[in-house]
């Protein structure tokens, strides 16, 4: 049984994240999407909402699980018995930070293997930050996020825009 962990802010989940986790779910027995709840990372959506949206968007894929953690990813990976850490790469700009994070995690927990999945070209420009910015300004984000995320943003974000 090979368990993978896919950590991230997912603030909110985008089609880019969803594509990565769907592909990972075909490679590993189980993939745990781990929402980072560290107070130092100021998120727009609460951990509970981010988890709810991931759960709704991944129903029908039984080997995708959802959790959350605070602290080090490697500690959570140990607790959850994960052998693989998944990260997505969109562009060269992601690479430098991801490389040093993977190397640091290797020092901290040598048994955990980081695997990078390359973003599909059509998703490589999507980020949670730009999606929120467009939604706040009243733009249509339906092609960038799964339907439950779109509905949530329309309900809670556009209305709150100044
Ligand atoms: P973090 O705050 O940890 O970077 P994110 O939620 O932004 O969390 O992203 C989680 C992971 O998903 C990261 O590995 C990131 O590179 C990857 N990712 C983000 N957006 C995309 C995308 N559009 N396509 C593929 N991977 C993505």
C-alpha cells in the first residue's frame, strides 16, 4: 500500500490542483490532500471551508482523502504513514523553491520521496491568488476552478468585494 501526501494551501482548490491530485490518485493507492493550516500563512478561506471544497470536488475518487495539519509537512507525513510527497510544478519559477524544500524535507525525513508532477499546459497559469483576485473583482472564474469552488466564490467573495 503506497500512500502519498499532497500538501498545499489550496486557498482555494483550482483546476490545476485537481488535475495533479487526479493524476496522483492513479499512481498511488491513496492520496491525502493535506491542507496547511499554519497561522503564519494568512489564508483567505478557513481550513474547514478549504477542506469542504476539496471533498466536494473530489467525490467519486475514493482513494483521495482530505486532512489538515499545522507544523512541518514531514511530521504530518510520518503520522499519516505517507511514503510519497506530491508537489505540482507549473513553471521554472516554481522550481527553485520546490527544489530546496524537497532537499530540506529529505534531510528531515529521508524515507519520504518527493515526486513532482508537471502541470498540464492549460492549467500552468492558474494560481489560487489570481483566481481570488478575479472573483473579488466580479470576473468569471468558472474555467479555472471546480464547480463547488466557483459557487462558493460567487456566493462569498464577489458579494464581499468593495
Ligand atoms: P503552497 O502554498 O504550498 O504553494 P498551493 O495551494 O499554492 O500551496 O499549491 C500546492 C501545490 O500545488 C504546489 O506544489 C503547487 O506548485 C501546486 N500547484 C498550484 N497551482 C498549480 C497548477 N495550476 N498546476 C499544477 N500544480 C499547481
